[in-house]
């Protein structure tokens, strides 16, 4: 007779608590995109995409700050 050893039940990882507000997240993303855009100088397509994303996030942040 064989001895069956059951695997322990899988416990789902807890959802991380949101410890950053949207304004801070967008502000940090803008900073990171600026850094990435500087590193992508040789890749014009990537640089343009980073620049467009940076402009979009900047406008969204300004709009959100204006409306409160």
C-alpha cells in the first residue's frame, strides 16, 4: 500500500495595500519617463513614444490638480 502525502493548500498572496495616491503615482511616472526618454536617444520611435506618454501624463496631472 502506498502512502499519499497531500500538498498543502495554496494560500493566495494578499493584495498589496495601495499606499500611494494617484497624484504621486503620476508624478513619479512622469519623472521615470523623463529618465527613460533620455536613455532612448538612439531609438527615435521609443523616444517619441516616451515623449507622448510624458505629455499625456503631464496634462492629466495638471487637469486633476486644477479640478481638485
